[in-house]
């Protein structure tokens, strides 16, 4: 399984402290092992994963190409909601 971090996700991770970044990387390993669980629906072709209390990770999953692409990483639920509402339109 190939894991790709988009530029936005890399930028998000750079803003985090070490413990937050570690938590997100642990969830990436978990997704690789278990596969995606929660699809957005509503015409958005992506998945989401809760990370900690307020964190969210948004990603795509391609079984054919064996690729996990991390689109965004949010430590704050408000930032995630703002992104989600703008992405949905």
C-alpha cells in the first residue's frame, strides 16, 4: 500500500506539535491495516477518520492502485467543519 500526503496535508502536519503529528501517523497505519470505514457520501468521493477528540483526517482510497492519499489533517473540529462546508458546495 502506497501512502501519499497531498501538499495541504503536509502543510497541516507541519503546523502540529510532535505528539499530534504522531497521533495522525498512527491513524495512517491503522487505515492501511484495516481499510477505510466512514465514507462522506453526498457526492464527495472521500473518507474521514476521527483522530483524537477533535481531529479529523480526510483521505481517498484506491484498491486497484493500492493507494491511500491523505488530503487534509485537522486538529480542530471547527476548521474541519469550515473546510467540509466549502468542499461540499
